[in-house]
């Protein structure tokens, strides 16, 4: 499962995507990001203001974040 998520993200390295992050209690944050780097357990994205954030592949699997390619 993690391999599938990593493979999909690998196709979009350097591309701009939208990430919707579930904070709980019907609260969401939405980011337009560029996928920068993939590691064994996490991937890095860069926001428009050159700030970097990391997420785990498990976040995608458990739907803590949703990625719109």
C-alpha cells in the first residue's frame, strides 16, 4: 500500500498539487504545494512561500490528507 502511494507521488515530483489536511472536528487546511522529495517514510512538499512541510505516506492511506493531482 505504501509502495503504491510512493509510486503515485513519484510521478508528480516537481508538479504543483493541492493538499487538503484534516485537522479534526470538521477543520481543514488547504495548501497548493510542489512535491519536492520522497523518502522511505515521509515526503516533502514546498508551499508557495518557500516553507517546507513533511507528511507520511500513512497520512494519505488513512485519509488524514487528501491530494488532488
